[in-house]
């Protein structure tokens, strides 16, 4: 190839112009596929293409003929014509008679190439050809001893059978990301099975709240769709798989690293997980075990499994996968790091969210996903005023979009809130007001002598470690991180 590239260095991509009619027809084709389709419809276009590139072919051939590799000249060959291709195809379709002849025929006609068999001659003469598969009335293939020695055909060959059309239960090809886009399940009113809610796009917190409100008044049964809800925007792509009450839980649930539940009844008590199979409870242990897919690992059951049964109310509602973003109107869903059961706690007071020590988790209400390795707890601002304790306390970098998710709903009535943010150096202060005029304030740092603790600790840590204001300012600018100004430093 390097040798050919040397010859191609002197050649540019060009062609000979033909008449105006040909040029107009070629200009309408945007790619080679359209050009081939036009050439099949109009033979003159095909001839025009060959005439247009003929000078270029001659030039390339003359250049390559001057090249040599290891004292051997490079040769070029003309492409096969249509007549030559048709002749070749017709010749390969005819098989030589000797190929179709059987072993017994070769033994009789060409004894010089026939080698003696290891079987006795009388046994060899009784051997029949291998038969084609033949089905019985039940759709299974007949046993070998029933069909052996009989005349058969390829009528029942599996590769010749027409495959049944695959029934689509979703309007798109689903993956584990589609149920994660909604992070919700919905319960059937009749069988009480939980079903995944799918979406093509990842829903925002506001869209999830709108979807939750729509599903709260929706009576769902297996096999129903969400077309009656008249969802608009990106919610129009939200759908539920078309399955029946007797179908088990969708296997994609086990790919989402959620709490393990029974694949037949969605219960979480007394789970029995066999090797290579999906989990089943003791009540469903008599049912056949379903083989585990390699792409769907079953998570290890926690000490206290999440209960999904018994959560059904008078109206079918959505169940969120450990999601603290969208909550009930009067209460907020919280989750304790040492307890995987969903609990409810009063959230009328203003909560300052910050870090806590890894060892002390008994008094903290955690509003976090079970996969996270940190705990957010309530902190009384008046109780933590010692500077040494504030220095030893863990700190985190929080993205603005994550803060918006925390304060998008009112803690009192659950309505959407209008969020106002202001910052003093590295501290952010949030004021959230809902449509019912419920207002609450939150700040990201405690204060030391009426000053944000971060505005004191950051300069102190910079000086102690031998840093400078300019280097830390460049670091914060690269991250778009709020930093103290030079006067505060």
C-alpha cells in the first residue's frame, strides 16, 4: 500500500464532463446509493459514468505501471463486463456430477480412488443416507429411528421456516437507561404487580412531578397504555410495556442496581436466590426458576429489604426508586443509611443540609440514593459554633443543578417553588417561595462571628499549605467555583 500511495500522490480526484443532460441527472444524486439507483433506472447514466471516469482510469493505470516492487512491475486489470459476470454466475451454479455422486457410486465407477471402509461389506451396504428433519403433529421433530431409511424432503428444515413476526411491547428498543430516565414504577390494580415506566429522554424534576400527578389519578391495569393521559412535550414519550398480569417482573429492573424483589410477585420478604437465577420468595418457590441473563446481575439482598407490597392505595400511584427529588405534598421521602425501608418524616422546619461524620448515622435523616457513600443530616446552626469542629467537619462540592432539585418543592405544601440565590464569597444563600407564599431560607455554611465559615477556613488552609491567592483563584475559575474575593482573603 505505501507503494501505491506514492503513485497516487500525483493524481487528483477529477472526471471528464459529459453532456448537460447527464450532468443535471448526476447533480441530483447526493451519494453513491442514489447514483447507483439512477443508473439502474436509466442505462444512459451508467454509460455516462463509465465514460466520465475513463480518462482517470487510464491515467492511474499508466502511473501504476511505472511502479515496481522487488523487481516486479505493478499490473492492472480491466473490470469484468456484465456479460462476463453473467457467464461466471451461470457456470458456478452447475455442480459437477462427481460431487453429487454417493460413496457407493464412487466404489462402482471409480474403484481406484475408493478406499476400503472399516465396516463389514454387508453392514456398509445397508447404510442409508442421512434423512432430512420431519416434524410430527406436535411440532417437534420425529425420532431418528422413525425417519431413518425413508424418503424425505427439506420442507421442514428449520432454516427454511418463516419466523413469526416479533411483537413490539414498546415503541422503541429499550435498555436499562429508559426506566432510569423516569426512575418510577406503577402498580397494577388487579394483580398488584409493579411495572417499569419507560421514557426516551431523561425527565427533569418538574416533568417527574407532572408525571406523578398524572399517574396519581390513573387506574392502571397490566396491558393498558398511557395514551389516555394526553401527556405533552417530552412526557408524550413516556410509556409502559404491553404485558399481562401473568407476566413476571421485567428483567431490566435487576439491571438498575435496586433492592432485589421476587420476580413473580415483587415481594421482598424471605427471598431465595438460586445460582444463575432471578430471586424468588418462598411463596413463589414452586414456580420455575428463570435463568439469569449475563447483563442483569442480581444485587445482594440488604439486611432489611425494601417492601413494595402493601403500598397500594385507593388510587394507583407511582413508586420512586429511592429518589428524593420529587416528594409527596405534605411530607418528604427520606431514607436512612442503615435502614433501606422507606419512611416519612415531618419537614416543616427549615433544614440545613451539610455533611456528617461517617460513624454517627443514628440521628440523621438521609435524603440520598442508596448507592451514595455520603450522608446528609440535619444540623442545628446554634449547636455547632466551635471553629475547631467546623474545620474537622467534612465538606463537599455541590453543583447548582443539584441544589435546584432539593428546593424545587415546598416543604409545607409540596407546590413548585421560585428559587432566589445569592452568595457571599464561597457561601450560597437560597430563598424559596411557593405559590402559596410559603417561604424558607437556607445557607450552605455556618457562621463564625457573623462571617461564613468557608470564607475564613479557605484562606487559612491556603496560607498553611503554602499556597497563594492567585493560584487558588485560578483553580476556582477553572472549576467555575465560587471563591472569596481578594479583600476577604
